[in-house]
C-alpha cells in the first residue's frame, strides 16, 4: 500500500482505516477542512482532477455515498462515470474481476467501489492499474464514512483524542462501526460499543473497545452517541425479537440520551430507521444532532481522498 513519493499521504489506495497511522488520517482531515470552506463558497469548482477519469462502481444500493463521491469528483474537475451494477447470476468472483478488467482497459484514474463481500475491494485493487477507494465492502470497512465522522467530531469539539464515543446498535453487520473503531482508537479517542449480544461480533473487545449490552450503562457520561441502522438485508433469521422490543431496549430516545453528557452530539451514518434505532425527536434535535452536518462533511472528505490519491498518479498516460 505504500508509495515512496512524498505527497503527504503514503497510500496508493484507500481500502480501510486499519493500519493507517495518525499523520495520514490527520492529513486527510486537514485537507478536507479546506474543502468544507470551498463547498460553502459560490464557486465550488477546482481543477486539480482535470483530465482524470473517476468511475464509481456500486454493486450495492447507496444514496449518500455514491452521490457525494460523484459531487466530490465533479467539484475537483474530474470526468465522473457512475456504474450501478445489478447483482448477476454469474459467480461473484468472476463478475468482479471481469468487470474490473473491462474498466481497467478504459484507463480510469480512480475507481470507487462498493461491494457486498468483505475483501472484494482489496481483491479488485490488485487487478487494476488505478487508485481504488473502498466505498464499503460487506461488513468489513467503510473508510470514508469513518473519516467524515471524525471530521464532524473534530470540527465540533476541536479534537478527537479523549472523546468518549458510544457506537450503538447492529455492530455485527456494520462496516461503519469497524472503520470508526480503528480510526477513533488510532486518534486517541475512547470507544464503547453497545448492543444486544446477538448483534455483537465475537471477540470485539480485542479491537480495544469497551462492550456494553445495557444501553443506559453504556451511554453514561459519553461525549458522542453514534447510532447504527439495523441491517436487515444482512440478517438471515431473527437477531432481534421484534422491532418494538428493540426500540424499547436499544432505540435512542430523550430518556436514554439524558444519561450521556448534557452536550453530547448525536450521529447516524444514514439511512435512518426512525422509531427502530432512533426516535425522531432525537434525530431532529437541532441542538444535538449533527446528522446533516455528517452529510456535508462527506463531500469534503471524499474530495480530500480523491485529491490525495491522485497526487500519486503519473501525469502521462501509461500503456496497459
Ligand atoms: C452505511 C453503509 O452503507 O454501510 N451507510 C452509508 O454509507 N451512509 C450504513 C448503513 O447502510 O446502515
């Protein structure tokens, strides 16, 4: 993953947060900060990716992630192509590699990939000549989500280290949780995970988190409450008795939130299931909820990632 060129960012691809060092994370967040300002200006366009081709290859549905990657590429002046790939009956490995080789022949500079299988994006990165960004692979990693969450927290709180962050809900199926755990631990925050035993990965404490099954105890004194969606599409069988019961024990409402610090921030990567993992009064609380700010930070973070990775690319066309 390393590259010798000194661009301030030492990676050729962005496949996950695991293994990234604090300077690389801070580099991306600092760069993203500058794009937040640019995105609030009237002229939002730059030309640092002019001449570059970005292909967004999404094997799974997406709203925020795909639109923000598209906007990010366009604001940097790249030509952006969106490919929504329907699931095929061909075996997944073959489909993925065939698609990758076809796209590679068109000389893209960046491939942004979301895939339902953990590890698929890493595999693809070994087959193509361009930079690859993981936009979510199975329940493995979703690095740009963790970066945008970190940017949101850092801008609100001025720092990441020392923040106590509770990640709540369906931890088992969540690539958002995994990437956030790696990032927050690397940057010196303290992470608690809260959820029912059925939705908690085995040995999760080995990632350096405090595990809670009682939401009230887990939320006591935290700075940040990060809620996760129940990922029904990844569940085979019953992981929760009923949605009503789930909300009763693990849904964030004003009463459970009152156990966190009085100024604790509420986060959610979206899409939200209102009344399942979060109550509308909490999700829409203008003083505490930063859910819309997360979406805004998503564009800036993705611009920073595209910018940092394309600095490594050669400036002249290479033969296949
Ligand atoms: C998340 C994802 O796709 O992993 N959403 C997102 O990227 N905004 C979380 C989810 O789907 O619940």
